[in-house]
C-alpha cells in the first residue's frame, strides 16, 4: 500500500463512473483496495490505483459513517 493513502485522506477518483468526484478513505481493505465514501460517492470498495490523493486530510475514525464523512468534509 502506498504510505500516503490512509484513513481520512481526501482523494479524487481517477477512473470509473465516479471519475473526478471527491472521496475519503474510510478503511483500508488490503494492499490493493480501500473503502471510500463521500458526498457524491456511495460507500464502496475502490482500487487504490484509481485514487489520486489530495493534500487534504480529514479527522475521521476507521469505519466512520457516511454522515460523519460528509460533516468532516464540510459538504
């Protein structure tokens, strides 16, 4: 797993139907996948290669609810 991809990291989706949307890493599944959630993204498993990390990090706990993620983003 890339060391800059961790719980709370705000990312932009690079691929798929949600391309260009903002997502937050809620949990790390394994070295290839993370659980992401966001205001415009349904909670789902995502390939780490499909995420472009931003400099922003939000303060959430592992497995945070959708409401907690949206609140932390201020959206």
